């Protein structure tokens, strides 16, 4: 499917995987809407997109964990476009602490961004998405939704919730033109992964480059795929391979 002039909304688009996805998709001449909390970083991505494609992406500063912000974002998009072809729920946050050390506020924040945020965005934009003849919702998940480790139990729980929500949403929309996909990358080499302060070093062979993940995302959008994985994490946990894909 040709992505030319398709309207694609990307949350968490100011850095990491969201930014790389924007830089990848702009080469297809898509109409990009870039959403993130920090306007200055969004402006940097906007400039890079314009340099690569000649098109100026619409940027919308928005905290997706805030319902008011999300509704405002949806109104801005509605004022610019008649419909949304693709929504990529990419924004996420991970706080790497054991549960006993994590504050209730830190726990809630992860659920607010990783689960409530995609729910708010889907609910606010679904009317516009349903007007598209090429309607696709892609939720960026993680392999840790399948397997939890010490110090990421809460993050894993948020991604598990998102995975189950995506499955149910797919069933809810099965009689419509809207397809729902989930992407499960491994450990991402982005600022998100580098936020860890426990001193643990991730072996290079376990790390997925965001550029590679962005290529996978583009393919998922073109095919409106159901699920996709980047399986590099299996190398170091072979005893749990079966659990990953149950």
C-alpha cells in the first residue's frame, strides 16, 4: 500500500523510536502529525522531516496521559485533516526499580503513559480513523509484556495491559475498516533504555536499533499487520521462547 498523502499520527515523536519512525515514514511522502510533550524537541524532528521530504509535519505538544491535552490534540488534527489513516501509539515511560522501592506515583505514571495514554488517543481519534479507507492503529508494545524481570515488573504489567487491550480492540473493530496491530520489539537502543540508573549494562547483541525497528513499523503499516516481533531477546532466554509467543 502506498503511503503517499496518508495522514499518520505518531505519539512520542520527539526522540527515540518515534523520531526514527517519523524520519522513515516522511520519505514515503506521508502527512505526519508529530505528538510529544516537549515542543522544542518536536521542532527539531519537524525540521529533519522537512529537510528529508520537503513537507512540514504538524507538531502538537501534548501529554498523552492528560485527557484534556489529548482532546485538544484531536481537535487540532480535526481542524487540519478530514481523517486519520494511521495512529501509532509509541509514547512510553519505564522506571526501572523493584516494586518495593517504587513510589505509588511512579507506578501510576507508568500506567498513565503506557496504557491510559494509548486508550485516550484511540478514543479521541477513532471517529477520524473510521473515516479513512486505510485505517490502522499500531500500538508499540515490548517483549517484556510477555516476560517480566526484576526491576521492570510494573512496566511489564503496563505493556501486558496494552497487549490485551489491543487484542480486545481488534475484536471490537473486526466489522469495521479499522485494523489493529501490536509491535513487540526487544531492548531498544534509545534514550528510553539509557534512562536506567542501576548501572547494569545491556550486552550489545541484545539491543535493537531504532532505525531497524522503524523499518519494521513501516512494513507493518503497509500491510496493516496484526502482530510483529523483533526476536533478539530470545538469544539470551531460550528457556522462555515458548512463553513469548503463547
